[in-house]
């Protein structure tokens, strides 16, 4: 019985040796590939988390600098974000905040560049819509209504329709196109939720034109 057991064990060992001799190198390389892939994935997730934490910290620092109206510090932190986490979602939010501070400080061209970066790189349609609205406002402020309207020409998420229509009304009114402006304001008033304070601002614009928006259709 012992010899029979030994023989079966030797046959199994021989089969294993034969299998390993024939396929062992492929298995080894497969294991190496699997382990390398796992290590790469783990490393990527580690760096991704590390990048997200760094981006969040920089955005918080930028927000505090903006609240303190510290232009130099805002510019320094914004430069750091661009070089270190420029493709992050936090960097896109930071661009909007930086543009606001820069515009308030009279640095409209730098503000425009920050907003242009959001339009070019952000994958969030809402952030892009905000950037386009602000770029339109900068162009209108610079007395360039054609450019201002161009920034509003792209499609935006539905929730921004009222804001875009209102801005278009401002541009048309600045061009002396009162009836077209009235239609744009009316469209904005109807698109905005009744519980928004902004809607009352649009209604005030219509009232100043002698229009009661509740009784008029565009």
C-alpha cells in the first residue's frame, strides 16, 4: 500500500513537473504582469488621492486669501494650483474665484485668461456656463457687445437659460435694441424660478421699460 501511495505521489509530482516545465514561464510572467498591474493601480489611486487632498488644501488657501482680498497671495496660490493640480476640478473652481478677485482689482485681462481656461479645460458644463457668463460680462464692460453675445452662443444646461437670456437682454439694451432686449428679459423672467431674488431683478428691468412681465408673452 505504501509503494502504491508512493507511486501515485511520484506520478502526480511528475505531472506537476511536466506542466511547470511546459507552462511555468508563462505562469510566472502572468503573475508578474498581474502584480505589476495591481501595484500600478494602487500607486495611481494613491497619487490620485494625494492630488485631490493637495488640490482641496490649495483651494481652501485660495478662498481664505480671496476673503482677505489679498491679491498677491491669490495670484501665488493660483499659480501653484496651475502648476501642481491644474487639471483638477478644484482648479476649475479656483479659476472662477481667482477671476472674480482679479476683476475686482482691475486686472480684467488676467481675469479673462482664468475664465478662458475653464472654458477650454473643464468637463463640467455648469462651470463652463458660469465662465461664459462672466466672460460675456467682461466683454460688455469693455464695450464689446459682439464678443459679449458670442460668449453666450454655446449651449448651456437648462438651469442657466434664464441667466443667459438676462445677460443677452443687457447686451441688446446696451446696443439700443429695446424690443429685442425686452423679449430677452421676458424669456429670462419666465425661465427663472419665482422664488429666486434674481427673478425680481429681471422683473425690475422690465418694469423700467414699462412692461409688466406677468401679462406679456415674448
